[in-house]
């Protein structure tokens, strides 16, 4: 049982390593950095085009006043 678990782990590790190397080679062929820089964007840090903060505030206040939101 332990040997089977170890083999699965080893195959998974090998598969991820091959994938990472292939990705790095592909990025270098495209003349980009081999390792991408990290970036995280969440929905609250990006405003939609044409969206106004005041409109959202008014909508939220209206929903609170009508008992839809608490």
C-alpha cells in the first residue's frame, strides 16, 4: 500500500515537473521571461468601464431602505 502511494506521488511530481519545464521552454521561445510574474486581481479592485461609485451607493441605500439588504 505504501509503495503504491509513493508511486502515485512520484508520477504526479514527474508530471508537474515536465509540465513546468515545457511551459518555461514555450515562454523562452516567445522571448518572454521563463517564469511569469505573479499578479492577482479581484473584482473589488477593478472598476467596470462607465461604472460610477455614486450609483452603486445609491442602489445599495435604496435596497437597505426597502428591506432587501440588511
